[in-house]
C-alpha cells in the first residue's frame, strides 16, 4: 500500500491525465445541461481608438426547454423590460415554435433530436484534442470559492496538427485551467490568442492578444455549469471595419425540469456556489 502512494501522488500531478479526465467530465456535464433551464445576461461594449466606451448593448434572456431542445426568449434589452408589443412578439414566436413541435411526426422528432445531439457533441468534442495539441505543465495548487484546485497551463506544441476543423482554433491559444480536485471540473479557464481567430460572440476576427476568462460553478450538488464569461479583444468585422470591444455573459437561475416537460417558466432557483 505504501508503495502505491508515491505513484498516486505523481498521477495526481500529471497534467496530461488531469486534463484528459477534466475534459471527459466537462463534456458530460455540458450534455446534461439540456436537463436545465436558466437565465443569462450579456453586456457588449465597443470602444473608440482612444479606449473610451463608444456604445453599450445589454440583453437578458431565459432559456427554456422545448421538447428536448433549448429555446432562447428575450426578457430585457439595454436594462429595460420589453415593451408590451415586444412581449407579445416574443410570445408569438414561442407559440409558433411549440406548435411546430407539437405537430411533428415521430420520425421527424427522432431526426431532429438526433441532429441536435450530434451538433452538441461536435461543439465540445474538439476539446478532446487538447492533450495531443498542447504542451501541458502542472503549476501547483490553489483554491477557488474555498474549493481546492489543481492549476495546469498549456501552449500549442510546435508543429501540432489538429484532427478536426473546430480544433484548429486551439493552435492559436494559450492558457491556464483551474481543475477542481473533488470532481475534476473546470472551475476557471483563462486564455489568450496568439494569432488571429474567428470568434462567434463577436462575429468577427480577433487579433493576437485577445483574452478570455470562463468560470463554472456547481449546481444542485449534481453537475457544474457556466457562471461567467468575459472576452476582450480587438479585430475586424468584414474587410474594413476595425473593432475593439469586450463581451461579458453571466448565467444564473438554473432549474432542473422533468424529462417529460416541454416548457418550464417557474421562477428558477439560484445555483449553489
């Protein structure tokens, strides 16, 4: 038994194994996220050439589950509730979507759900390439929200080749991951671009030096889900327009619903810290 202790300690500090296990757990919880409803709030700021805020866009929405798939319904724009006309418009869109789903044939439903599941898995499968694409380094231990974590940093390996198209963006990133010791979840991720990448939040190309901070938290003592994301950077929209902006998203009010439910609109409970 004593001979096994050093081996276990070495494994616990093996950055490749830590990241492999954390990716597997992380992807599992992202798939299970479809069993929850939630709310989110985003703030998008655009800056002028002197770094002063030029414009700000705010939006709050809730994500409902319609027959197994997430549906986003806007609640506020620029810090103000929707007008009565806008609320009616959102309700009409929701009614149209639920009507469409209710009229599906069993074959159409099966095909839709299979396609949605395939898309969800593809969106996160590229993370599995991280251990092969990156030189990973164990940097020690710390705590986040009172929970012990391991810290692992990574930079792309020279000459590394991504297997999937989605994973190619990883080769222009370097970062650090804080991995929860109790369940191998990503408590926090920090990243920085080392080259120009396309970033969906901005619908633009971000230059080297853009930064990302992503945080997760435990929900219902069951799984970990997103809490906070901040992306900052400069780049270009199209061929001409240069941009400098940041976007922040906060997720909250996660609520688990019955598997048989199509829509849940009760006031959700806040996640546990």
